[in-house]
């Protein structure tokens, strides 16, 4: 079997990304909800219901929240919000959640340069988020595990090994957003 160098490089690229994106077979589908759509959009309502069912199954669920920012419109212009604006936004969100859903959530990480928070939440906290003026979007978060048995076959790494490419002595960068 002959593999061109460009095909090998493309395969290596997808193999690396496969490591980053592959997950165990039991993984649940990610859910993304635009909070302002959750009351009147049927698709968003189905996503909310799926998230409620997931919370009931697991007790709490790790989510990533994009907070609504007075400076969000600056993103469209490629300008990040100021650190003080993000800190203020996160502080207001935390106070809101403490007042309406105390003991129903646990903040895992606050992003110091982005208006984002990762947190574990229960159903009452989900209701508070859906009714909050502070949250723009919600994304479910899950641990991602490499599934080498699948990805190595998908990218044809055995063929590359047969051509003498072992990866020995090659540095492979790992890009980790730290948003989990």
C-alpha cells in the first residue's frame, strides 16, 4: 500500500484532531442552548428538556456558560472585553445564582479573560439560568478521551508505520483551552 507524503500529513493532522475530539462510545451528545431562545423556540425547548433528563440521570451536569455582556457586541469587532468588565459580570452572575439557586450549583472555573463560567448544576440552577439576564448561551461539557482503536484505523496510521513513519522524535503540540 502506497501513501503519499501529503496524504500522510493529512492523515496525521486528522489523527491528532481525532485524539482531541474522539470520545468513548457511551458519551452523550453535546447540548448547546441559546438562553434567549429557550422560552419560544421549539428546538431550544427540546434541548432544555434533554438537559433536564440528563440532570435527573446524573444528579448534576457540568456546563459552560457564556455570560451576556454589555461588551459582547465588541466581539463582532474582534475586541475582547476588559478584564474588569468580565470580573464585574462574573461577580453579578455569582450573586444572582446565590440568591435564586443556593446549593444547586458549584462553580468549577471562572475564565478571567472571557465572560465564561464552567459550573456543575442541578435542575433548580438550570431554571435560574434560563430565567437569568446574565447568561447568553449554555453548553454541556464532558471529559474527552482518545479512542485510539477507532482513530488510528480512520487515518490509516498502520500504513504510515509500514512506510517507516513511527513518530519517533517528533514533537506534537497539544492545544488545551482550559475551559472545562
